[in-house]
């Protein structure tokens, strides 16, 4: 049940990011859209940035699944770029908000990609 709630909150965040930057989205907006209580949100996440990080990590795992070897990393990269293109409005709103907060998006993506790159080099 826990992951279902987390995925519902993540879907709401992505939906809301298509229309507004992260710093304009409130917890109340999220819980209203996901149809859960504020208490439920805080049971799973500390704040909206915690949810954002969870989304990035989970999406990264899903997109790169099976494509993290020296032989398949090119497909993984194509999948990442396709996902960025599909979610362009949300990514741009997230990026704009993240710039104001010390570029959190870059930090999260770097933290996600770094182990992938290390794994590819080690497999060579």
C-alpha cells in the first residue's frame, strides 16, 4: 500500500509540474490532487523536495533498468533522453525552480547518474 501512495503523490507532482514551477506547488495542492491527507503525505515524505528526489530516483531506476552495462548504456541514454522529451514541460518547471534552490535538480541527477557511470567503467 505504501508504494501505491508514493506513486500517487509522484503522479500528482508530475501533473502539477506541467503547469507550475516546484516552488509554486504546495503540499495542499499535492494532497488534493492525489486525494490523500496531509498526514499521509508527511508519513511518506519530509517535504516536497523529498518527494521530488524520490521521483527522480524511481524514474531513473525504471528508465535505466537493464541498460546499465557497457554493452547497453547507449540504449539507457536514449531512454533517458526520450523521457526528458516526453516530460519537457515538467522538467523545465522543475529546472527553473531548482535553479533558485541551488540547482537541486542537477545535484539529484548527478547523484543518480554517478553510480551508473562508475558501474559501466568498472565493467570494462
